[in-house]
C-alpha cells in the first residue's frame, strides 16, 4: 500500500505552493506513485526550457528540486503548463479514440 505523504507530497520540497500543487495534480493523473514518471519529465523539461540545468530522467530528487526552486515561480508554472499541454497533445495524436477526453485534458494542463 502506498504511503500517501511519501509518494505524493514530495512536491512540498518545491518552494512555491502553486508549482507544488500543479505537480501534484499532474502526478495524480499520470503516475502510479508521485516520485518518478511523466509528471517529473514535464517539470524537468520546463526547468530546462527556462535555462535551468537538470537531467530529464523522470526522477524527483534534490537536483531537480534545487533547479526548480532557483527559477521564477510564475515563469516555471507557465512552462509546466505548456509542457503538460504538449504531452496531452501527443497523447491525443497517439490515441484519437479518446477524443471525448481532449477538452478536459487541455483544461487540466492549463489550470
């Protein structure tokens, strides 16, 4: 059984509450457990798009946390939203049979 605090609220290490909450939202949707997977890739890609130095390895560790916390939170949140939207768009292309979900996915990405 999952330890919810350990598996999901590791995002509390992010300095900005809105960024942490966005990551939790994405992780709940994309990952079985919070600490490794597609949501972390989105965060790492967002950090890199803003000039942060982080490997896109899908692992939420101190290097990712420090790189994210060094950035402007508003810019990081916007970059996360854009990277999440791009991921949802890729899913839409790969799975057109799920068209009924596309609108909700896009709203979730941009929220």
